[in-house]
């Protein structure tokens, strides 16, 4: 069954305890906080034939079929390949499912995740089903970036915000999830995951702290002219491009903040504080704003899966970054 996370307790009581369910929910919030698990838990609740309180029993025929992945009244729609779009043909297959009668006499439940990966044709094909789902059908849409959805999709759903857990709750959960890490390491992972505990676990599994150390060391060498942008761009080939742009975006923001406040405590993780303070003191604020705008634009291209030349893009970033302290 889907995992239940402690920070979702109140939200679960609110959603599962409704006397009557909407035909479509949009669960939205940051990635890495368990929205998919919440949707799967609600899906099990909606399909269960003998609920135990608010939880699916786990033992009725419907629950057993759901666990086996062969429930005839359950449909999960996601990209055919990771990080690819949900295509219009996939949505048409879903629409065919929605118009059918439930085979087990209860509800039909659809889970779509992430819903923002639908291209425009796919999103338009879904609208009719969102507006008037046939029979007793509930659609559960999961979104990490609701701003990317068509307003017509958002307006046809009951929108349910899924907030970040508190730092204390996240760290308590991470202590159990990552017992091999020290408290400082868990703190660092949570910061790198922007407060999302499940993302912190995922980052630890991909070796993010080692990747971060490599990048920080490279940036320091770049500023001392001990390594060239080309060498670094090629040396970082195994580090996800979005991660790199997230870090440089964060660093440009921290430089600007320090230029405005001169607050050393607001310079982020300790590994880059001295570098960012130096860059803030040596850089022209207008140039920092320019590079931040450029980084945000390129980050958007990375997120939209544009066909980018990785090495050239990183070289362009690093040439501009190395030039910042020279442009006072």
C-alpha cells in the first residue's frame, strides 16, 4: 500500500474524510513531499470495498487487485519514458477508459502524474473528461508545477495544496530514512533538496554531496584561473544539468542578497559562503542581475527538455561567472 507520511496526517483526514468526493482533484506542491503517495493512498481508499475508518482494508478483492496492478477500474497515466511528455494518444486511451462502466460496480479512479507533462493537445483532449467524467469516476491529478497547466485544466479540479513539511518534521523523518548520515549531512541534504524530505533521500542516493563538492571545488579553481570553463564543463558531464543550474541560480540570488544586506548568515551553505561574499564585494550588481536573468532563462529551457548542447551551455555559464568579479 502507499506509504503514509507524518506531515500529511491533517491533509489526509481532510481529503479521505469528505462525505462526498469531487470528480477531479489537483494535488499540487513542491516535488519530493509525497504527493504521489497521497494520491495512491486516496486511490486505494476510493476503490476499497470495505473501508476500515479512512484507510483501505488491504484484503478485499479490490485492494488485492490494486496491489497486483490489475484492477480493472483503475488507470494510471504517466509519461512512457522518464522526463518525456504525456502524448495525446495516451490521453485518448484514458478517455476511452473513462466512458466505460465500472467493472466491479464501484468507482473508477484515474491517477495522472505529473499532469504538467501533458503537451497542449493532450491537455485539451483531457478537458471533456475533467468537465463531465462519465459514471462514478474520480480523477487524481498530481502536479509539481501547477503554473505550467492550462487554466482550463486547473479550473475543472478541486485544487489541493500540499505544503512542505516543517524543517523539524523533515529532519526527524530523515533520521529514520538515512540512519547512515550524520545530522549535519541530513541538514545539508535537506537544504539542497529545498526542504523536500523525499527529494533529500533521492539526492543522497545519487551522490549529490560528492557532486556538489566537485562543483564547488571547480568554481573556486575557475575564479583563481586554475581551470578553464571548457575543462570544468567536460569534468561535470555526470552531474544533472538541472542541478547545476539550480545551484548557480541559488548562488546568484545569494550574491544579490548579500549586496543588499551584507548579512553573512544569509549566504547559504558553508561550502560557498566565502566565495559568494568575495563575488558580492567584487561584482557589479547590474551584471549579477543580468547573469541571474540568463541563468533563469536557460534553466527554463533545461526544464522544458529543449535540445541543448550541454558543454557549450556550461561553457557560456562559466565564462560569464568567471567574469563577474572583474566587472565592478
